[in-house]
C-alpha cells in the first residue's frame, strides 16, 4: 500500500489531510512508540495525539525514527482545557512542539468546549488563530463541540474550524451536528470510529458491541471484511476523517486495509439506520476545570 492510495480530505483553507488517521488515546507512553511505528510501517500518514494523552513525546520519537520526511506525516494534537486562555494556549503550543520535536503542527485543535468558562475557550481559539496567522500551525479546529458551542465560536472568532473531532460510529452518529459541519465547511473527524470506547446496552439490558452487530457482520461477509473494516469504509465513503486506535500490530494493519472495496448505497443506508442516539463519552456539560482540570507538563 503506497501512501498515494490513501484518500485525502481538503480543509476549508486548502490544506489536505489523509482521510484515515491513527489515534493514540489511552495508549501508555511505552505502547505509543511501538504502535505509532507499526502504524507508519502499515502506511498511515496521519497521527492524532493530545496534550492530555501524555504521549506526545513518544509520538514525536516514533515519527523521527521512522525515516520518513517530516512533510510526509500529518501531525494533529490538542490543547487541554487547563491551558485555555490566550497566553496559556500560546504557551501550550510551545509545550506541544517541544514534546513532539517539530517546528510546525499540521492541525492543532481545542480538545473540549469549556461551557462553564466559555470566554476561556474563545481566548484559546483566538490564540490558535494567531498561531495559524504566524505559520506555526497549518490548520486549526475543535473537538467535542456541540451545536451551541460551534455557533457561539463562529459568532465570536474569525477562522472557521477546519474540523470538529467528535464521537461518531454506527450506534452514535450525531447527524444534526454533522449537518451543521457541512453547512459551514467543517470536516467531521470521528473518534471512536468503530465504537470501541464502550459497549451499548440493548433494550433487554444485554451488552451490544458494534463489532458483533449482525448488520455489520453480514455486510462484511459480502466483501470478506471485518465489522471494523466495514465501519471505517462507511466513514470514508460518507466524507469523514476517521481515527481508529489500536496497540495490536495485526489490528493496526487490518484497520488500514480498507481501500480495496466499496460499500453500496444500500449498505450505507443500513449502517446509517443503526443509530441509537446513545453517547459513549462524557456529556459535554460535565467537562469542567473542577472535574477534568490537570496540569500539562512542560516540554
């Protein structure tokens, strides 16, 4: 698989990103270096990390030792809520590049809206706008912003986010939020794209996993693909950026092997129909400095 065969998405500022990326959420520092190395060897060219993950340094080390030119790897990271505010966010960029060992970040985003201190969220985003204007980042965006957060951000800032990274998988699709993204030229970037963060309780209380979903398994059987591969293909065909994560080399490789088949419109409609409306991650209003504030170490 050559990197040229990875489809790309184009941001509203003309920057392109590989549509399929590799995530390191909840990967320990020890696991991160080896998993990112395996991902780059498999053909991934977009790595997604965050200050709050505590593994930016290991991501940078794996990229540096890969032998790939810096321009060949798209690096995305996130500012944590503890570093919101104009000056604090500018300093958070310095911490990120110091750990990643790079001069420029391809995509820098705010990790969460901070509804209880939204003025800090706005100041943080204005710092991202300055970093963009200064050429220190190539694109900026947000993550886990709900419609009310996005609308307020758009009203009070200048640069439309390139992406909003949100929880999207067949059981939780956030279709209204995705429609708002389309309206404003914001790319939907899916975290937990195969529903791996949690299991969903069915009506009778049993646990349901997307990976065992009969609809997804039946579609996969037609193409000789796993349920996970079907879900990633669904994201790609519907125009989303998807960031699967794994620390298992065989699964890292399998998740990348999604470019040699195409789902039909009937397949896509069947997957669209699986939405339960049940969020797996934390409720947005639960994200407060009291609940989730933590110091992000210096570089």
